[in-house]
């Protein structure tokens, strides 16, 4: 286990890489999300790591515990099928606060955001983050990931939602045509 000084040094190195290599992170996300992301919306790397550790743990739990999470798989095309679901879920989460882990968040920090903005910009975020969208509620009681992947020459989209957001996802499925 790294010492406290080693941990501080590692955080400073990551933070410096974020500033040097990804100076336009906030601006890029503002354009993608179509809402102003302010520097104050960016979590420091320690907060980001702590919340992402919970996100990772809950993601793993969603794969191992039956009924823990809502899961849905779509073909990438037609986009409207899964995109409508994302928009519906975004509409359900308008009063939520979340952390978005996108792009070089490991170096720049997670972004405090209303998940509605992320779910409405899901296509652009998938491109920005190389095929994955990750959100964790600020309270860490809920989360989701959306993954675009190829399986046997077919592109698929998988959505996994846990915590209180699971019920919102189930509501959206119930209203699907």
C-alpha cells in the first residue's frame, strides 16, 4: 500500500497531466453536454477516486448479484431504440445530482452534473469517452453505465442501472413501444 506521501505525489502527477494534456476538458464537456460546466463542477482527484471506487464496486455487484441492477441490451442500430430509453431515463432523473466519469476524468476529475444532461448527450459522450458512459449519484446510492461494444461482428449497447435509479429505468422500459 502506498504511503501518504506517495499518494499525494501520484495525485499531483495526475493533476499536472490533466492540466497540461487536457486543458480544454471543461470547455469540451460544456459543448458536448450543451450546458455550462464550470471549474467548480470538477471534483478533485481524491473525491473522484473515492466516488469512482464506489461506482466500480457497484458495477461489479451488478454483474454478480441477480436482481441488484436493471440490465438491458440493444442492437446499436436503430439508435432510436436505446436513445429513447436514455432520454426517458434522463427525464426521470431531472432532480438528481451525479458525477460523470468521462474522457480523461482520471487526470481531470469527475464532473458534478444533473444526469439528464449526460443522458441527453449520450451519443456524443460515447464518442468522447470511447464507448462508455458512467454516472454515479452524488450520494453514491445509485449509478449506471452504458457500454457500446462489438460481439461477433454486431455492435451492441448495454445499460446497467442500480440503486434508486433502477426503478426509474424499469419505468422507462414499461413505457417502451
